[in-house]
């Protein structure tokens, strides 16, 4: 009789605005915007990585315009972008780079609930659950 296969533990993934100061508990800090947040220096952000290639396509960002009425469609379209083989490989690489550390996805948008980091966290958790 073989032992049941253990499922990998879900990584701890936090989301933080680029305009909030880093904390000692952030773990592996990743900027997930295509564009650098205004007025924030590299030293202040204390990033481990800038994953601009995981950010939404500029046309999708422009279309969304952070309009709450477009949020669900943005999520659907962005998940579609992240489902491409190259993007899945980038998501796996990010998880591997963080190792067992907490991941903090840093973003510049004003909304704390309707931004690309929320969608990226969902995608990372889905990839990790399949591992």
C-alpha cells in the first residue's frame, strides 16, 4: 500500500500598495506593475524582483482604466493572458525564487481590491495548488 501523496502547502501571498512602507514580514517583495510607481525609489520599495512581464498588457491596462464596472471583465481577460505557457512559466519561476518565504505582490493602483495583484495572487495560488 502506498502512502497518499501530500499536497504542497499553499504559499503565503500578500498584496501591498507601493505607497505603503515595507515591513519586516513581507518576505519576497515583487513589483507587479508594468510601470514604475511615481515618487518611489528602489531603496524605499526594497524589492527582490520587478516582474513587469507578468503585468497586464498595456492595452488591457488602458481599457480597464481602474473602472469598477470593468473589473470582472478585466479579471477574465487578465487570467487569459496569464494562462499562456510563457506566463505560467514566469509564475512558476516567481514561486521558485521566493522559496518558502512569504510573497508580497507590490502594486501602484489606488484600489486595494480591484487591481492586477489580486488576479496575480489567484493565478499563483492556482499554479501552487497543481504542484
